[in-house]
């Protein structure tokens, strides 16, 4: 079902697509390609809003597709084949999630839809937020009969440009005020350390004997001595994108009754535990969203890769195709 959700300030209508299959029901917006609402077995499992204006005024990327380049690029600067580019700076002098008018703030077009899937398209013109090249992006959301939300993304370009897309939903599996008592497992032996501005230092560090070791599963709540630990880091799943989805992470609610697994082709997984959430308006079902109300598990390439020669390649060249498949599997 497709219906109007609201109207943007320039008069452009935003549409909402309702998908349903098995125990999953999702609401997807054309604005930002946002998963506005997602229910598994009747329980809401993501954070979102009931009206468009709240997304425009208060959303910390709730449910959106972020790009052209997800995560941070130091000082908004990059160099491609000897040419220097200055991107828009929207995060402490750095470039975050594609800039202030990145893909999460754009209205996508519906290319195709049925009861369980929708295909959305966005065209990002040459010079958009400072990026070179015209990029065409497709995102398909599909609800599978096996209880999964499959996110399939692809992109092409007419000039060499960085492309690194991520699905930015905030998950809370049981509706608790915080996710600190959720149990999280991440299949990564290493992670990317960052500085005070959350920019990678260039090092790849072992998670062993650190608060970033989620290999055997642990609660998000800080242990004694970890009170100052911040979770807004990329975990290294592999050195390059994979040809097929592989297990990346598992999240369970505090009772262990509800589980979500993340499977992806991507080499990185950004964990953000929502520590800075401070939304002044009610969210879905009138809930208040404060610190740690939800967490993000963003499958993507490693952050600031355009400036880190040893990191995963994010450059998309003419004639090639960017491809990502990520699945959120619920049980």
C-alpha cells in the first residue's frame, strides 16, 4: 500500500510504502529511503516518528540510507587521481554521512513495489555536496518469508567518486527505555580506533582485552572501569567486500526472547549505541527517545577510507558497479 506521508517545504510529496510478509511489517518512506517503522511479531523494533516534520527537525538519521559516503571523512577533504575535492563540512569541521543534504535528506523515487518489497531510486548530480560525478543509486527493501529484511543497494557513476552506503536504523528489540541491557555479539577480531572527533587514527587494533570485544557476546551496559567508553566505532569484518552475505552480528533483548542477526557482504560494521540521542518530541507510539534508546549496526566500508591508504577501497569508477546486500534476520 502506498499513501502520502507528508509534504516537503518545496511542495514535494513524501510517500509511505507499507510492506508485510509473515511476522514482519514495515513502513518505508521515499524521504531518505527511511524505514519509518518495523514490527516483528507485533513488536516495534526500530525508532522512528509519526510525522514528516519531526524527521526534518529532529532525526539523527533514524532509519535512513546515508551516503554518498557514510561515516566521517576527515576535514571533508579527499583526493582522487591527483584532483583535490572539498566536501561540505557538517560535523565539527568534518564530513558526515554525505553532508547536510546527503541521501538521508533527499526524496527518492519509487521504481517498483509489491506487498513485500519496494525499489527506490536516487540520482546524485555532479558536485552534490562537493562530490565529483553523477551517481545513480538503487535500494530495494524486501521482507522475506524467513523473517528477514533484505537491503540490496547498487550504484553507478560517470566519474570516479567515493560511494559507501549504509542503512542507519536504530534498533530496540523490546521497547525498553534503553538498549544497555541488550546482548550484542560482533564477529570481528579488530576494530578502528578514533580520535576525539571520531576520525580514524589509521590504526587497526585487536579487540582482545578491550571493551570493544563482542566476539562472545556481552551487554552494552558499561562494566566497572568502562564508564567513559564510547561506542561509535567501526568493526573490521573482512579486508574487502564479500560475494555473499556472511554473519556479522547478533543482538538479543534483555530477556533473550527476541533476536536479530546482521548478515552482510560489507567489510565493516559501525556500532553506535545511541549515547547522544536526545529527541525533544515523542517517537513511535508516543515513546520518549533519550540516550541509548536504540543502537545502530551499520554495514559499510571502513570510515575515512578515502584518506587511509590501508583501509578498504571506496572509490567507484565508471563502468563498475557498487553493490551491497545486508540482511536483518529476526527470530
